[in-house]
């Protein structure tokens, strides 16, 4: 009996993707583990492997198809000994790829950068099982959005596998009664804006899945997360001197530390020293993390991604540098695994290499803070009660004021400043 190959869920939050490229063609024989296609998610382009063996009888979704929902049949696989032509006519039975992520509850490490911030209101009691009778089948994200918008899920038709309600089904749904959500919550984060070219020559560039996700998530962050910004000026001369000395010693190992590597370490140590800032707001509770995993903003051709340096507080700076170089290279190639960019307890964004003096970064939900780093530059600065010329950098912390008080944020900025200005302390 032929089998169907379905659009896989390549990350916990993936609901649809772009079938970027087929790596097989009709008539090809495949075995378990063979690469079938490249799938573009909202964060990266990932390779999709075969689960079963057989012959590709028919390809149903062409290359470049966008918005292919998880669970959509994209090809038919004929089993060994089966007539390929006959298999191509049938619909297949047993799926070769998981139609959707398993509905088990998420693990306690609920720090995924790709998961939306939890709702402060209790979720509606909606069963996840069959979708028959009085029970409504919906994804966890759809349930949360329905709660926020006051939508009765029973009145919504699901377009997901087996009629499951997904996020896209709620985009035009009307509240059951008077809307209880804030007015801005009822407005799609990526609501289309009427384009006006005013006769100026231009080209139309279609948004990638990644750019759409960036637009949606950062809009949600500014609408839903109350930001508080704290800025300090930091003297870099001791850090630059130490970096030069460490690089001399690490040259034989092929490691070259960047200033950013040392700042990742400083932020991680500061978060451990001030645990009140190494937190995540989760509605009626708060997660307090016992280690610092730092998400680092990396610019790539299609947008921005934040690969994670795990356990940065306990790693050596050489290990951080090696890990960051590998993550950045694979991020630009679109080859990161979901676990390498989903998570993190806080973020760091450095625009100093572009000459930006100071800026305020947008928090990456559900994280509680992000550190924005400006350029180190020669400035007049008071050192030992005398005016001198020193290398000064401005750093601005953006904090989720629901979880982090201003005084605690100030303590983190003070700890970060002290570690950068006296860098031997973070290497101990």
C-alpha cells in the first residue's frame, strides 16, 4: 500500500512553511534517512529526511510553494514491489512524516524564543483529543489566541490536519461577546498597509517567512511587553588590553577572541550574579533560570536570527568564541537546528561594528531582557578624578517591567559594567 509524505513540523511552533527545493524526483528510489526536500521555516531552511523506503510515485506540491500547512500531503511513496503508476493514482494511507507536533505539554524549560509569551489568563478548557462531538481540536497557540480575543473555538472551522484549529483560522474570527482584550490585541501584528508609490520607480519585494515572523513578533513585543530602558557608559581599555593578551596566548590554538565574545561572557556572569533579571514572565508565575543561555543577534540575508550560546556563565571565553563562530557561520547558511536558536534566557545585540553609539533593542519574547551594545570610541572621561581620554562604550538594557523592577535592572547594569571594566573578575 502506498504511503503519503506530509509537510513535517520542523519546530515546535511551525504551522506552515515553504517547500524550497525538492532533492528527489518522481521515480527515484529512497531509503530511510535519505534527504527528500529543503523546507523553509520562519527561522531557517532545513533538510527533510525520508522515514520509509520506497519509490517517489508522485510529487503533489511543487518547488517554491509557500504557506504549505503542516500535515499537507506533499508526495506519494510507493512501497517495494508496488506498481508506481497505480500508487500515483491513489491517495496513500500511512503518513511517512509526522502530521503535527505531539500535543504533550511543553517541558519546564519554557524559554523558547520562538514560543509566544504565555497569557496571564487561564486557558479555556478545550479538549485536545478527537475534535468530535462537543470536543474541539485546536493547537495550544490557537487556544491562547482564542482566549486573548474572546473567541469561542466551537464557532471556528479548523484548516489543520483532521480539522484541527490553528492560528491562521483565528485571523478573522469575531469574539463571542464583548471583546475583553485590549484594542491593539485584536489588530493583526502584520496588518497590511496600503502602499503608495507616489509615482516613484520601485520594485515589489515579497516578504520571506522569516521577515513576516520578525514583523509579527517584534510588533507583539512592543504592544504587549512594557519595556524599561537603562543605559550605562563603560570604559573598555582594560577589556581591550586583556583581549590582546589572551589572543596572544590562544594564537597557537587558532582562536581569536572578539570583544563580543567577552561581552557575552560578562552578560552571562552578570545574570547569575543578579538572578532577579535572569527570569521570564509567564502570566501568573515567573520562571527563574539557574544558568545563563545567551541569544546573540546575527544579521543574515533574509533578516535576523539569534543563535544561543548555552551555559555561557560557566564556559571559558575560548569555548564561547569557538561556539559563536560556528553558530554565526551556520546561521548565515540557514543550517541551524531548532534547538540552536529556540530558547535562551536573555539576548545580546551588538551594533558597535556599524559605528552606532547607542540604541534601545526590542525584547525577544518570552525572554525578560536584552542588552544593546554600542560602539567603543575615544571620549573625554573622568578617570581617578581627572579628565582623560578613554575608550568608552554605551550599553542599554531593555527589561520586561512585568518581571523585572527598575532597581533590579539597575543592579544588572552595574554588575555588567563592573565585569567589563574589571574583566579578570569574570574569568575567575
